[in-house]
């Protein structure tokens, strides 16, 4: 049997890529969490984007945490300035945020051996 070092600590990220309609300039917004992202964090992230950017259209995939969750749907109902659209069922090539995740996970962080989540955060 091969002994393996295994830890349960992690960082999770939620992110959005925006495009300014006037300047056509992209921007990246993200938050890191020391645990798996739950429905309240999706609402907090949307609320922060809405505060910063005003009315917006969110284009996301079919994950249930997005707009199937009761708390997310309730927040969206209370904020008519935030519209949602869904990507096709499986379309990673159409989702620019997949490129950010891939760059971070398989490029920038692929060989990082962080000693703890604080080092990973940095």
C-alpha cells in the first residue's frame, strides 16, 4: 500500500467576466472562499456585481446552484435589473470563464505545492 498525504482544506472560487458595452473592454471579478461555494455565496456575489455594475445580464451554465436554488431565484425576483441566460447544456468552449479556471488550475497553479490554504491564497 502506498501512503498518501491527503488534506481536506481547499479554496473555492466564484468568478465573472464582464464586458463593458461602451469600451468593449473585459474585466474579471472573483471571490475566494475557504470552503465549497453554497447558494448564499452565489447571491452575495451577484449582489456585489449588481452594486458595482448596475443592471446586468448573467450568462451561466446549467449548474443547479445557479438559478435553480430557491434563495438565488428569490434574489433574482427581487432584482429585475439582473437578467439571466443559460449557455447550451454543455458548452465549455462558449463559456469564457472556463478559460480562466483552466488557466488557474492547469497553468498557473498546476505545479504549485502550497503548504496550506494561506499560501495557496497568496
